C-alpha cells in the first residue's frame, strides 16, 4: 500500500515500509560497491578506454559478422561479448571505451541490458539501447527482500567455473618446502588407499617430536588442508632446465583432533612420551590418497576477475606440460603450463597466441629436393590465470588443433 499524501500522520505500517525501502536501497549500494571492489579497473585499462571513447573504433577492427545489437544473457562473458563485436576479444577496453559514458565499469554489465552497435559516424560506437524517453532503460524495483546479490549477477570476463578449480589445485612448490609439510602416516583398519569419508592420521613432527611443527587446533591454526603428492619437476622443453616443481593435487582433508606428545606411565614409576598423530577426515578426493601424501593449509577463497589483455609484445615462450594425468594434447578449456612467469612480465589476464610447431619439409617441386622450413601458424589463444616466477598456468580459450608440449606461445600483438 503506497503512502497517501492525504494521510495526516503516517501509520506504523507506512514507517516500516519506508524503512524497508531505505534498507533495500542501501543494500543495493553496498552490493554495487562490493562488485566494483571485486572487479577493479587498472589505470592502463581506463586510459585505453578513454582514448578510444574520444573517437570510437575503426570499422576495420570490427568482427566480420558483428551484430547490430546484443542482449546480455546469463552465462555471457566479457570475452564472448567482445568476440561478437571485435576481431580480437582481448581488446575489451576498446569495447568498453566505445560506451565509456554509459558503462563506467565494464565488469558491471548485467543480464537484460541491450548493447547496440552504432556505425553511422563512420566509426564504431557501442551504446546501451535507449527506452522511449531517450534515456538508459529503467529497471523497476519494489521494496521487497531480494535473495540475489547484484555483485554476483555482473557479467565476468570469463566463466569462473573454468578457472576456479585450478586456483587451489595447481601449485608450484619448492621440493624441500613440500617435503617439510605435514604428512599422512596411517589409516583406520590398515587401509592402504583413502577416499572421501575415510579417517586417517597425520603428523607434522618428525622423529620423537624434536623437529617440525605439530598439527594444532589452537585459535588461528588451519583446520582445512589440501592433499598433495610429491613434486614433479617442470623442465624447459628446449634447455632442459628445471623451472619449478609441480605438486599433484589429490583432495582435501579436515583436522579433527590435534597431534600431541602424550605422557604415559612406564615401568619403575618412570613416565614416557608417546607420539599421538593428528586425526583427519578426507572430505574430497580427486584421486586416491595414501600414506606419505602431504598436507598444505587451504588458502582463503579469492574472488578474482580475469580481464583479458594482450601479453607484452616481446613474450616468446613454450608449453611445458599439459595439466592432468597422461594428457598429451590440450583442447579448449584445458590448462597448460608455460615457461614464462613474473620475471618475464606475465600477469593474470595476459592473452597469448598459440602457434603450430614449425616443421621442415622437402620441396618436391624442386629438382634439388631442398629442405624448407614452414612457419608456425597461429593455432589458437590462451589466457594466463596464475603466475609464478618462471612458469605460469594458462587456460586454452580457442584452439584449432590440440596444444602439445613444446608449442610456441607469443603475444597476440608481437613486435614488428
């Protein structure tokens, strides 16, 4: 019931309705601010957008079949929307710049909004579709409790389901540091292999409690752990140098009872110290777990938004390995390790072009049967999502043929 201007005094119901409306509007502001914090804009991205916004984008930069309009749908990504309008999906700041006045933050584009491509000026400009009054469409709201967060409905750069599992699974570790991590030492009823729902025992101490750190349940100590197996060296395909050690993710475990040194009475009135390992429950398994596997604290979940942008023009690397057991070829949406990292200027969000391996063939049209070197043609695109000093993990976004170990990766905008 709306508040009537003819009421001489608002009733308790009117006051409650007004307060509820104010609270809902305040919550919306907080959610929008939260989304902006989750999806930040870098100064470089903003500068690019502002430059493009002044003149628009050349028509030659549009995708051959760029639509005249697109209504944002659930499941859309900035990568996908950019690919509809532009030849190069990683050039998202230009898509944003084409509509800078209306889209203050490109991460805050929502389902239901309609984007219209305007080429009447000879340059490409992307706008929101206007309503009958000439303004940006108005979304009608009512003062009721909404269970869906605005922050969660914003369109991401890429589908988070493709990357989030690898943020905690993939780890490049020092061989010695993983060797010092707590380890599983035994299972109930003498079991050799552990799976979800099993109980096991682990130790952080070594010897008779003289070295290492005990698994504790004191305030502030970790209770959730990831389980890893011994590290595997990642070698450069060309030089053979060890670039790092990849730990194999097996599952997750929860600490139920802490590790301790218990004093027990012995013969002759003398007491002895007895080692009592910590009790853990296996709560998730990707592969079967066994004694000797290591525990690392579960990191806090990070809400990350990966904004695709071209890698530095001088980047020239190779694929080191394909993530997963006995996987030789990586297809679309699979993860690979490359031999370039932070020391080479790579950051999460950098897009790389994948090249087919250059091969030598015999020119059968030449009587001399000359050997010629075929160039490595572009095979697809991948995006870096996690970086270490000398290696990075990348997600294959587009691919024509499978990606193999040794395949070259370069910037999609290489230096001349």
